[in-house]
């Protein structure tokens, strides 16, 4: 049976050495790779980070015929219990709780891990998992900073595992059809893409330093990030708005639609990026911008923008999220769901393709509902039969990098001039310092 399973899982690792964050994977040796997979053709999954989005993903994974969730890993014991209860109802078996995901990576029966922890853990956890011979479904953004994104691409190349980023619209059937029509010239040559996100988020106030709750392993939650005191307005969601752990609205939501724009325009790395914005709506602990515009220019005579309005929920073009492509013969709008509309140069609707599945962009945990299954099945097929991924890690890094560059431009106050072959910043030491981050000593990711 083991030989059959090895044939089934084509991406099995052999002979790779585990990376370490200062000995972070005790008890794991190269010999362990010989027995990494279990005894059947099912893909055994561990979930890392299951409070909100992770719990929704866990339920979707548990419904897939090829997958079974066998481990749940979370630093919050309450979140772990709630997610395990939910999974048990779906797959009729309860996953084992392993609070420290690093211990789960040592398990020989584990094939893949789903990473839905906070942003500062995304790349470090995925690199660890890759070195441990596991496949990775990685929520967006794929990294906290550009250097980590490049490390992820290098890790995938070295360990030959499957890494799919969770920009699920790459798998939506109508979106694929729309992009195909766009590239075939339905609006002529697309030369500009406007993307946006709106919400009406409330103030997070001024946090107080308090004792860490008994249900939380705060040291492991911080992981590779430099240590900061625990405050009562940080966990579970507001970490998004602190640079030490989060990446702001641009990567929290902008990544999805900038990815569609990059796909539609057929571009990779920009030649110039600038950004403006700030924390305008409230005076509180929120560090990242609540209002931001990023402009990206490319060397094929195209450009795109992302507009983020975290604290003003008025829709743009009738939708809270979306992208509009402008071409020399018309325009195409995608509103965040699995649908698109095509207009002529006078704004007359000439084609509309809708989906029966609705999208709720305001749903923080599961905005795309059942459509996530299509993306997840693509990931599972990539493991089981080598299917081409719709959102491999190189593609995910390129899209993540675009909005990371926007944040760097905003924080440095500079317009970034870039190498169009790599996306690297040219001749700007101030901005280049933000290409990477500082780590808690002993927790630095390594390949």
C-alpha cells in the first residue's frame, strides 16, 4: 500500500534536509522522509490557524473527497476546539489537536498543511512545511515582505512540493472565461486596470497591556515576529493593522484584485510604483493606512491602480470590491464574484455573464463560499496527479509583491523605480530597507 501511495503522490520529497528556526523541528531527520506518506491514497491535511478564515477553509477541505483533516493546529485552544467540533460533523472523525504546527510537520502520515495563520507566519510556516516534505495551501498574502516571497519561490524550487496560494478567483470558471475573452481582444488591447475595496471598519481604540489569556500561546502566535507586549485590541483580527504582524488592507484584500489585474494585463513586475494614503478616519492604534491608492506602471505601456477605503463602505461601480479593465475598444468589469460584464466605449452593456453562486465580500471568514472548493480541488489535483496549479507560488509572489511595493512606497514616501525583470527596487536605500524585516532572534526562516 505504501508503494501505491508513493506512486499516487508524485511530489514526494526525498533526501531533503529540514530547515530550522534555531532547532525548531526537534526529532525530525532526513531519514524521516522515507515514510512521509500514510497507507492509502487519501491526502491527509493539517490546518494551521482556525479561528475564522481557517475554520471556513477547514470545513471546505473536509468536504473534499480526496482530503481528510487529521490535525488541527492553533495557538488558541478555544478556536481549536470549535474548529475540531465543526470538522468532526463534516467528516465523521475528529482531528487530533496539535497546538504547535511544527510538531504536526514531524508526523509521517501528514501530506499537506493549510496555512491560515496571521500574515507574519505565512512564509516562515510554508518554508518549514516545504522542507518537511509537505505540500502547502497558503492563504494570501503569501508573505509578509518581498524577501520572504522570494524565499518561498526558492523553497518550492528546492523541495519540489506543491504550493498553492489562496487567490481563489484564479479557479472561478466564469473569471477564467472572462480573462480568456479579454486576452482574445473582446475590448481590444487592455491597457489599464482599476481595482478597489471598500468597507466600514470601526475604530480599534487604544489597547491596554493586559495579561495574556489562558487560552492563548502568545509566544508561538508571535513566532518569527519581534516580541511586542500583549494588548487587548490585537487578537484575533486587528493584528492586520500593525506592521509587526500584518500587511494592511492592501494585502488583506487588495492582493485578490491586483492579481486579477496582473493576470488580465499580462504583466509580471512593474517599472514604477507610487502610493498615497494614511490613517485618516480615526485616531487610534491602527498603524497601516485605512485609505490608500497605489499606482503601478509596466513596461508594456499599461498600468493599474488599487484603491482601498477601509472606513467608508460606499460601493464603487456598484460593488464593494472589483476590477475594471479599460481597453481601446471597450471595458470589462469583474465585481469580485464569478461574473463579468463587457461594455463598449460609450458604456453600453454588450455582454454579461453571471454566476448562480453569490459572493459576500463583507464576510471576513468565507466571502467566496462554495467557490473555494474549485480552487481547493485544483490544489489536491496538483498533489495527486500533477495537475497544473491555477495559483502556483511564483504567480502568487508576483501579485503579492505588487501591493507590497505599494506599501513600501507609502512608508518611504518615495516613488519606486524598479527592475522590470525582478521587481527589485533601484537606487533607493531608504525603500530597500523595507524589502525585508527583522526577526525575533532564533526564529529566522532559512532554506
